[in-house]
């Protein structure tokens, strides 16, 4: 008589048989991207239709720190990447997966120069990127702007950073790299990240109604190229989410606190063009210098990697997001 052993199921993962949970477990990336975009876009509809956007709905959002985006945009951002990552991880990977997902948020112990890069180097490059377009109209930042740097960074960390990075970098990037390799994952995640922002160009977030039609395209190119830099930093720091958070919000904070003071005559479109040129140069340098591996320790080519000796790309896909053989 022949017996067949029951298939091994990773400890802490929920049993998968059929239905919604089985579908999510088989298609975690597709489910995450669909929910992240869909939930955010639906939640942003009232804000876009309000006087802060198209003006077809007389709905006013309370202002906080001089903007209604905290009440009109932030809830949708939290619901999208962050909420979707939590939901898909819980359904597909169970408690063990949630522990790994949250665990990357506490990987603070990296070399000091990574913090210098995120907190000083990148903001300095952002400021320098505006010089070629300033026409000599540059002035030092005011004391008020300098004093706002640290509080602004803290606010950005707990709003923009925590609403986006646990989804894009913590959930999606490890899975994408297991499937497409480091460069392939950057080619997928960058456009999705850009696409997620696009409806906001119909609101004051994107300068509606005064923004030129090219500005969303330039922003998309910036997001795609900056994502390459983010991928390299994430890989080189051992998947440290705090560094990804600081790098992301460091860009936002520098723009919101220093830029208007230093370049008072520069338009938002010109600013974004300078940032995009800077991020494109950085992305090209990193791709060439790393031969497309973008700092991933297991990358064998820009499009594949192995996890341990003799592990194929298919095997790596099955164990994505962990170091213990579970999904």
C-alpha cells in the first residue's frame, strides 16, 4: 500500500484550499497592486471632485498645517499601499508573514553613511539640481525653513513614508525581485508607483488646474528613475525599510521646506525637471556600476537571482520575502 505525505505548509501560514485566500496566495502581487491602486483611487474621488480638484462637488476638507491634503489625500494613501500590503500578507502568509513584513520596519542597524546619504546627500543633490535652471536667482534658506526641516521630516515619516513604503518596498519589492530580478523589478514597480499618483494631478496636490500637461509625465519619469535608486539602497542595506522611508521622505521634505526659499522664482514644473535629470543620471550610474544587479546579494543577472547554492529562479519565487523557506 502506498501512502502520500501531506504537502508541507510553512509554519504560521494559513491553510490554503480554495476561495479568496487561495487566489490571494497564488497571486499576491497582482492582488496587492490591484487593491493598492483601486482602494486609493476610490478614496481620493471625493477630494478630486471637491473644490480642491475639479470643483464639481461642494465638499470641503478640514485643513491641517495649512493644507487639506492630510484629510483628503492621506486616508487614501494609507488605505492603498499600506492597507493592501497588510491584507494580502495576512491572507497569503499568515502570522509568520506578518512578522517578517513588520520586521523589516525595525532594521535600523545599518552603517552610518547610509543615514548620511538619506538625510544629507540626497537633499543636497536635490538643492543642487535646481542651480542650472535658476538663472542666478538663488538665495540661502531662511531660518524658519531650516528650523522646519526636522519637524517636517517627522511629519513626512508618519504620513507619506508609512503610508507608502510598507507596501511598495517592504511587500512588493522582495517578491518582484524573486520573480524578475533586481532590474526587472525596478522596471515593474517604478511605473506602478508613478501610476498610483496620477489621479492626484486632478487636484491641488498636482497643481490643478494650472499644471502643464507635461508635468505628470515628467513626474512619472522621476518616479521610475528614483525607484532604481530606492531599490539599490533597499538591497545594499539588507532590506532596511527605515532607510527606504528616510530616502523617500527626505526628497519630499527638502522640496516642501527649502525649495521655495532658495528658488523663489522657479515653477514646480521646472523644479521637477531638474529632479528628474538628477535621478535619471543617478539611476544610469547605478545600473552601469552594478551591471544591473542594483546591490542584490543573490543576483546572478539583472533579471534573475539565486537564493543559496543551486537555487533556481523558480525556487526563489516560492520562498520570496523570507530567509527561512516560507513565502
